[in-house]
C-alpha cells in the first residue's frame, strides 16, 4: 500500500497594529471598524475621557485587573459574562487593561465557540510593549504561571500614547524594554548611548517601545507558535523571573528585572565574557532594584522549573545572552552547575534581604 503525505497550508494569523496619540485620534480614522463589540475593561484603565465615554456607550463590563483575573474561577466568571451578553458569531471582544486582563480575556476569546475575534487595548506600559500582541494567552494554574493557554492572535491591537501612568507602572516596563534591547542590537545601541538613563524623557521611551514592539513582532512572525524554538528567545530573563513572580508575589516587571540580572551573570560565566555581567550595571542605571524581601533557596526554586514550558528534546532550556543582539538556548543540564553557583553567590549577595 502506498503511503502518501501532503502538507496543507493554513493561513497565517494576522494582527493589525494601530499607533495613535489617543483614543479620539484613533476613532477619527477607524470609527467604522467598531461595530458589535463587547468591551471588558479594567476599571483603572479608563482615564482617557473619550475612551471612557466610548466604553460606557456600548455593552461593557468593568472588572478589577491584576493577577487574580488569571485564576480558573475568574475565567469561568468571564465566560459566563460573555454568555449573558448573547454574542453572535461575529461579535468582537475588546480587552482594555494590562497584561492580566489581556491574557485572561485572550484565552476566553480563543476558547469561546473555538474563537471570537479579539481586540487588545493595552493600558499598562508592559502590556503595550509585550502582552497585547503576539497571540500568547493564558491563566495561572496549580500554583504556577500561565499553565493553561492557547495562541490566539488579536485581530487588532491599539497602542495609545496618552496614558497617565504612574512611576511604578513605568518602572515595570523597563525590564521588558531592556530585554528587547538585549535581543535587538540597534535598540541596545540607542539605550546604551543615552546620556542619562536615570531620567529618560517619555517621548524617547515611547520611541524605544515602538522599536521593541516591531522587533518582538518580527520574531513572532518567524515562529508564531514556538515550534521552531526561535520565539523562545523572548523568554530571556523569564525562566527564573516567572518563578520569583509567583513565589514572592512580585509584579511581572520586577520579577523579570531579577531574572535578567541572574541570566546575565549566568551567561557571563557560561560564555566566559565578563562584559555580559557589566550589562547588569547598565540596566541598574535604568531601573535600580531594591533588595528582595525574601530570596527563596535554590532547593525551593529548582523543582518549580518543572512548570516551565520552554523545552527541547533534552528538557528545559534557558535563554542565555551571547552578546547584545544575539541569544542562545542552553539546556538546563549543561547550565546546572552555573545556575546554582550564581544563585547562591552573586545573585543572593545582591538581592538578599531580611524577611
Ligand atoms: N501574553 C504575553 O505575551 C505576556 C507577556 C508579558 C507579560 N504577560 C502577563 O502580563 C501580566 C502583567 O501585566 P501588567 O504588568 O500589565 O499587569 P496587570 O494587568 O496586573 O496590571 C497591573 C496593575 O495596574 C492596573 N492598571 C491597569 N491599567 C492601568 C492604568 N491605565 N492606570 C493605572 N493602573 C492600571 C491593574 O488593575 C493592576 O492592578 C502578567 O500576568 C504576565 O504574565 C503576558
């Protein structure tokens, strides 16, 4: 009997990305795209008067954002709210909020009727630069981050610039922005050449954020579903970061800051290049880090790595940095002695605090 095999080409998912100063400017050009929508918004995200009025004048739901939205029970509540709205097949969900609302609603949109169209309007800098595009969705489960999720590309993401963000929200951005700079040489060169990173003006930060978004999406386009492992590099700093985020109840940005510090030091040892370790100092001038209230022991951390989804044939892989603009995947097995040495040594020394 003859065995045939054919490849079926499926269309690539596509997201329209809109950059606009504010919601009024966006509406001027795109009002007609906004029919039949159910808006679900973080109640803290409606500081823009025009956006607030737009939301309140159509079917909407205001919710409390934050990591608790990404719990199983809250997902059930979100899905029930969608059912109560009596959606039609072409109904679009609009998520207005930070990464927590975007991740949870993205998951809900992707599984409801095997997929409702989704728009993302990120309302935190971190969501703006990272979580509102690229199609990753998810909720936390069994005590670990992002254990349940699907890839569900938003139909559109609207990146507005008039958010009135507080300093802590801006600070939370810096780890993801610096991570993208470590993966993108032109962006890195701009940041490294900036005269005073401690006081960058917001116009410059928005320019960097835009470059970071373009770099991220160019990487996503090469490997949207992480099959080729090219997209893994976006996980730089996240392997330890995600564990600290959950274990020490840190914000995502703070946790990734620690994760970046750690992996830069590990990379310096692995590649034998002390210049990588000095990048920590560059980052610290952008975002100084306070001591961690508690540094869990390596024995506590290591079993939690079992939840990490970045795996190759030999198990867990870490994204290390070779040089700004170039990363490399290294297996946990190979890296293991360096991980423990750095964690129990310079990492703990820098970040040990009193409980
Ligand atoms: N899907 C992805 O690709 C991806 C990428 C990175 C991070 N994430 C996820 O994103 C989440 C973190 O996102 P985040 O940092 O935006 O956190 P968040 O959504 O928890 O928001 C942080 C806080 O800011 C509030 N908030 C939201 N908008 C605001 C506004 N305009 N003004 C004032 N306060 C506002 C929220 O209510 C919350 O209390 C994590 O769960 C992380 O896992 C996902």
